[in-house]
C-alpha cells in the first residue's frame, strides 16, 4: 500500500527534506547560523569598538530622572508617567548600546521611540537626549543621511502629532502647540546636525593627519633601510675587492716572494679591520636608534686613505681639486666619500686599467665629482646598471643632485656626480694636486 510521503517513515528513502533554518531536535533554540540577530550585534568583532554601556546607562538615568521632574512641571497638561512610559524611556538608551556598530538602527530606533512617547501624551523632557546622541554618533561614523532622515522623521512626526493628530491622541482636550515651539525644535535639530558635522570633520582631519604621519614614518623607515643597504654595500664591496686582490697576490707570491706575500696579508688584515669597524658602526646605529655614532662618519678628509687602499689593490689614483674647497655638510661629505669609494671599487673589479683620476670641483653653489679610468672593461665588466651605480644615483638624488655613469668614446669609463654644496661652509685653501 502506497502511503502519502508525509506518512512515510523518516528512515525511508523518501524522507522529507528539512529547511536549513528549521530547528532540529536537541539543536540550538534559535534557527540559523550564529543564533539570534541581537546576539551577533552584541558580539565583538575584530577591530570593532567596545559597546558603550556606561554612557548609555548615563543617558538612561538622565531620561528617567529628568522625565520625572518634567512630569511635576506639566501636571494637568500631559499624562503622568506609567510603566509604558518608563519602558519607552528605556528603549532609546538600550538602542544607544548599538550606536557604534548599528548607527542607522540606533538613529531611527531612538527617533521612533521618542515619537511614540510624545504621541502617547507623556510629558516633554529629556526623551530627545537619546535621539541627539544616536544621530550625533551616526554623523561622526559617516552615516549622515541616516541621521538627517531620523531627525527629519522626528520633526515631521512632531508636526503631524501636534497639529493634525492631537484631536485623537491623549491627553483629552490637548491643543496644538505654538509655532514658536516648532521653530525651537527645528533649531534644536539644526544644532545637533551642525555639532555632529563639526565633530565628523575634525575626526576626518585627525584620521588624515594620522595616515600622513604613518606614511611619513614608513617612508623614513624605507629611506633608512636603503641608506643602511648603501653603506653596507659600499663598505663591503670596497674592502672585499681589496682583500680579493691582495689574497691573489699573496697566493701567487707565497713561495717565490714570501716578503711580498707578507705585505699582501698585512694589507688584507688592515682592510678587513677597517671594514669590520665600519660595519660595526652601522650595526650600532641599528641597535640604538637615535643614539649618536661612536665614531665620526668618513668624509673627504679620508680621501688619502682611500687612495692608499686603492694603491694596495694595484690601482694608482691621481686626485685633482678645482676651485676654493668648501667644507661640505656631514651628509654630503659622507656621500662624496662613498661615491668615490664605489667608483674606485668598480675600477678595481671591472676595469683592466691600473690608473684612475678623481677630480673634485667646487663651483658656485655646486660640488661635482668626476672619476675616470682608461679602460678597457674587464670580462664581465659593469655596464652601468650595478647596485653600486644605483647607490650612487640614490645618494646624489637624496642631496638634490644627479649622477651619470657610462663608457667614454676612447674605451674608458667615467662617473660624474653633481649636487648642491653648502655655500655657507668654511672656505679653505685647495690642497696641492697629487699625481700618480
């Protein structure tokens, strides 16, 4: 016998399908995922503001106590407070608990509760405090249209209740209010909106400044990271190049000329010690941000040491200075030293030339560096796109200048760097030219 599907056994193949939100035996008391909606509203989500219980309770106390005082002043004009009035006075503060997470619900809910309270004939008083707080929070949160709509609803409803429906609403014998009171309500609404818009503008301005400060901080961190990377690259590239050349010399002369091999090892020891010192200085800056370095940063006053190290690597360097030498600021002085260091390192690593010339030109408000070698380029030599050349351009750009590097027509290679010089520096006599 075929039974209807609704009489068949639940264990049979034609079991009736249940809806996704139908309660199962022994399941949660509320259908659907997440439980009742108010539970999801009250639960804190990551990044959400905590529920404003304290301020909402303060508004509840103000409305209850203030309405009690208003009742004493409006006896015989409005209805006395009863249980329903107390409940309506509590609805607004309860909705204020959600004003940060559900600003539109709080704005329209408090306005509706105030309209019902006034339409029921209860005394005028601080029942509008909840509406003001909810609409203020909605505007600050960016829901200005919801706040305007809620206040417009409140004002329009007050007009309809006071001038149209008062004949059928309590209290009996009530008369329409004067238009002066309506203008007062309109001014109250405008004041709330103006204060909320001002607070919203201030909050947006604060958020914009905060974002700009965070972006500036990120840029400072990135610039500092690039600066440290350039420092480490310049220090290690130069020192390791010298060590590599001297290690090759020492290995080649270890048996035939032990004394020359000893000199090469001495050079390796000095170069490695200097490199370790400069790397340690950079790392000390990282460990103690804001602290002054323990040793002064290198500058053009150490150019003779730099040419001596290049000579140890087999590169003879001639330096020329043109114009009245001006003491550069510390940052520009360090940049000039590192640029020359990197240029000479590139000659040692990427050129077959064993000579180089460094020209320093002090002009009117400008300082320039030019480093030339005769070439030709060694096998696998740089073509102008290495990290060292990128670092030169970054150093020059940081000082408001420019850097150019490329092969010459005669087969050599030239690096030219220009950046503004401090015209207020101390003028000293130009040093004598040094020839190879």
